[in-house]
């Protein structure tokens, strides 16, 4: 099986905006089987690539490798595994890079990572890395043909002292060799367009892919946005409150909102969109159908 295409190349070659979907690694074998079924259902919308997140530690990390392999070898997707600095020494990260490369993957979402459960602050292990920019440097020096995505924060990374400092740190990541940026989720497109303008003014030239999540429940999205510092527009909250506990209506509102976001993003020049699908096929399929209409 030939190695995956580089996502950076897809950005320049594809005539259409790139569509990517993000999975997270399940906890057990039953979860892997259910993810396989979800991914099979998603084959027909032909995402340009899919990604698989990397847990803060423990057995889910092996699951990232397992699921990435299934998605690539059994289901034929171009797969971008995520990798973080959490808990790894430089030597381990180099070994992981070699393993990922040997298995035919050429794209990695390159992150510092969130602190493991129970810790509130990120702490590098002995001989470990402190920032995603260092991991970008390490991966590129290990394998020049890796194409690396990095995270970007339109509403500022929660730990950053200011938006300007965060932007300067993002520039460092890109200068270290990152090929594209995928943003943290957001629900108000003006936030994304402002961020892109600020990045371009700062000399960041790589594609900036908007990260979109469809709402499944008001409580869940309030938890996510509190954690990552994203704003929930009042109009969206009011609609979700009016839907109450009716999960079908909530999901319809979530899909409708995301559809509106994606249409405008693409119309105004976003290079693609990345959907945080939380391992569910329904909303990604509904979005694809809505966008095809
Ligand atoms: C698209 C996407 C996918 C994600 N996938 C995962 C995943 O699979 N697993 C996971 O655990 N988490 C994931 N995350 C969450 C991410 O790990 C957290 O947001 C984490 O807190 C920061 O990661 P980073 O790679 O952005 O870090 P960094 O870019 O290293 O930034 C972290 C903080 O340090 C600051 N900083 C950066 N460089 C410097 C410097 N040189 N000096 C001082 N300060 C600096 C930044 O401003 C920021 O506040 C993802 C996030 C995004 C946007």
C-alpha cells in the first residue's frame, strides 16, 4: 500500500474545499467495532482525510494507532493521527514518529496536548517537550516528508496571557515547519475571519482550516466551550433552550447552525472545513447532504 498523500499537497491540488473528519479512539474493542461501522457509513461522503485524536495517557494511545490503521488499511481513508508531547521523552517521540512513518502515514496533527486527568497544568517529562512548536521541529527533522497540522485558537488559547502572545506563538509553530492550521471549534464565523486576518498580518501564510462541531446537547457544548474558551452565541443558546430535552430537535438545530457556518466559510474563501464528529455519522452525513443541495 503506498504512503498517504500529503494534506498540504491536497490543499494545492484539489479544486474543492477539503473536508476532514475527526474521530477519537474508543475505550474498548466494542467501541472500535462501532467506530468501524460509523467510518463505513461515512465512506460515501468521501472526506479528503480523517484524523484520530491522541489521549492524555494510558491504553487509548494504542487505540489511536489501532484505529488509524483500520481507517487507512481496511477502509482506504487518508489518515492523520494526532500526536502530543504529554508524558513522552524526545526518544519516545522519535520512536513514535518512525513507527507512524513506517506504517505509511505522512500527516500528523502535532500538539502539545492537554494535561492528563487530575492535573491542571501541563508539565513536560524529563527530556520531554514543552510546546507543540518543538514537536513540529522534532518530527520534521526525523522525517522531512511529514506534513504537519497544528492547532490554532481564534478566541485565544485559554492559557495564553494575551491574543497577541498566542498569535506570536502560533507563528513560531508555523515557522518551525507546520504546513497548515486547524482551528479550535467556534460558533461565530466573524471570530474565524478576524483570526485569519490577524494571522495573515502576522505573516502566517499556511492554510487555516475552520474546526466545526455540531451541537448534540446544550450541556455538552457548554462544557466544551468553557474548557476551550470558545463563545456560544446567544441566538444559538436560545434556540437550544427552546428545544429543551428533545434530542432530535437539538441535533437538527446543531446541524442547521453548522450548515450555515460552513456555507458562509466556504463562500468567503476558507480552504476547507474540519468536523469534530465525536464518532457519530449522522451529523456529518446530514451536513454533506445539506451542502450537496
Ligand atoms: C485541531 C485540534 C486538535 C486537537 N487534538 C488533540 C488531541 O488529539 N489530544 C489532546 O490531548 N489535545 C488535543 N487538542 C487540544 C490541545 O492539545 C490543547 O489545546 C493544548 O492545551 C494546547 O496544545 P497546542 O498544540 O495548541 O499547544 P502549543 O502550541 O504548545 O500552545 C500551548 C500554550 O503555550 C503557549 N506557547 C506556545 N509556545 C510557547 C513558547 N515558546 N513560550 C511560551 N508560551 C508558548 C501558547 O500560546 C498556548 O497558550 C487539540 C486542539 C486542536 C485545536
